């Protein structure tokens, strides 16, 4: 790339898929552009060199003086803006941005934005399917699938984005048509000083928002700033105007809007009561965007969910095996346990991994009331066992294979063996998908 002379010097910090998308996007702008990554061989390095052979690249330990030479840093979500070199550049006057901030500046269609500790990928995917069924030319991506900047310029009339707290840290105004913080539970406590810091990062999704979708069952879902915001709400057993909720009658549990019954929970394609909440959130987001209600409800009937998210694998000797490997934090696992507890049996929980500094104590009550036993593995198995105490029979295993075998021995007909680790996977697996795929293979071998 021939560098265009400019007084706007931009450093893309962090490579990978997001960093590459930033480079591609910014390379067409009037920027003096360079890339930095703390790794010697970051993913996407060869692709960067092939496409931009003249691009300056700084690899290895971040250098504060180098960073201070740029007046704009575009930071990938995997890199904390608390890094000393980034903080030094900010103190020298550099603007700190991210890919979602760049996207919001350039977006040529309305944005629906979803964040939350749990459920955001399911809700994002479901809203995307609702939009397609409604005849919208929708582009779905962000923290899942296609990086946000690569969605631009392809004729979309609606964007549906999953956004993470890391991405929101560097987003000034998203200006979404509709946005939601689905829920907030302890996650990424290895990156944030407190749950409040994590909450405040999530809250940035509402900056410039027109319609705030609020979870009445989680106080941390409510926007702190309310000026010029229309509220649409959802929550269990909170029937009110402008609210998606639930009520029970002789037919079962209904999802409602206002005072009208919409759909029975038993008609949904998704499994577990926490997914009733996800469907309510998706309906609220779609309603704010003007999707026809009947189209949304039919999509909710047909949508079967995503791999590794409360995914039924098979039944063996009367025991259901469920893959919730995407349950990578305490809140997700607690919700899965409570949602999937069988009427005439118990859960045998498979959990453990890298807890990312989280507090495991919120698992105690759902485990005590819903589980027959917990089979723990991974680097934080001991810490989790200590938190659970004597609330349940606990077994420790050195591998997932041994854990599955132990769970099969413990479970009785009518039980469910649930892999929902409450932890990240990187201590033993490539990622949560690798963990879930290995679980599937082990269950198929029983």
C-alpha cells in the first residue's frame, strides 16, 4: 500500500479477524496507517502482509513512545484499553476507538444491537432470522460471524449486531434503533476491576439509542441515562402495556404482549425457560424495528437454536445429554441448570475450566436444588468445589472423557447430564466449540 500523506496517524492495535477488518476499512481512508500486536505471529499476519506489503507493523511488547506517535488508536476487543502503552497514548491526546465505533460512524441503515452476559448470540441470531422472514435485507455480525466493518457497503437495510463489553469500551455512540443489555452477571472479572466497571461498559450500548429493550428481571439491564428513550420491556409474569411477558393457564405458559396471549412456550423451538426470556427479548427488538408479529412468532416456532447452547445430543438409558459448552460464566450455567431441571429427575452437572476470576457462589443454590451431583474438571475445579461445599456430591476428574464416564455412572433414568462449565475452555481445549464437540463425540460413544 502506498501511504497517503496525512496528519491523521492511525494505529490498529491487535490483529486477528477484527484487526484485519479495521485495516481493510481504514486503508481506503485518508490515514497514515500502521499495525501493532504484542504477539510475534498473530493470526492474520501473513494475510496482512500479502494484502498490504508496505504496511508498517510493530510486533512484540507494546512500546509507549511508538503508540504516543499516533493521534488515533483503533483497539481490537481482545486488548484492554488499560494497557500502559494505550493509556500513555490517550494521555498524550490520542483518540481511542474500536471497530464498532468506526462502524457506527459509517452505518447507512438502522442498527439493532444486543449485548449481555448470556444469551446475546442466540438473541442476535433469532432477530436476524426474524428480519429475513419479514423481508428485510439484513446483515448480521459484530461479535459473532462477520466483523461489523465487513457488513458495510453491501446494500443492507438493517444491521443486527452482537456487541461485547470489550467492543463497547471503545464505542462512543452506537446510535442504535433498538438496543438491549439482556442481563449482567459476573464475567471477565480478570479484565475488569469490579462488576460495576463491567456493567458500565455494557451500558454504552444505549448511547444515542432510540428504543431501549429492558429486562425487568435484571435491574442492571435498565439504562442509566433515560433522555429521549422509548422503553420496551420484557420479563416473566409482569403483564403490562408495552411489555412482553408470561402468564399461565390450563394450556401452559403463554408469552404475552400487553394483555394479549401470543404463543405458548411449548410451541417454541428452543429448550429451557431461559430461552423464553431470549425469545421475549427478540420479540421486543423486532417489534421496535417494525417486524410483523405473526412473522416473528412463526420464526420463534422454527428456530432451533445454535450449537453448544443447551443443545440436546442424545438419550442413553433414559438419560438426556445436553451440550451447553457456551455456558462460559456462572450466570449462564445457573440459568441453564434452573431452566433444564427435569420434572421427574435431577441434573448431573459437568463443569469447570478457567473461571476468569469469577465468584462461583451463585451456583450453590441452583446446584443444591436441581442437581444430583457435580463432576468437575479443569484448572479451577478445586475453587469451584470449595464454593459448592457440601451442597451436593462432588467428583473431581482429570479429563472431560473421565467426567462424562463418571456422569454416566451417576445418572439415573429421567435425569439430564448437562455440560455447562461456568468457565472458559482455554485451559484444556482450543475453545468452547472444541469442548462441546469433544463432549458430543464422547456421548455418541457411550
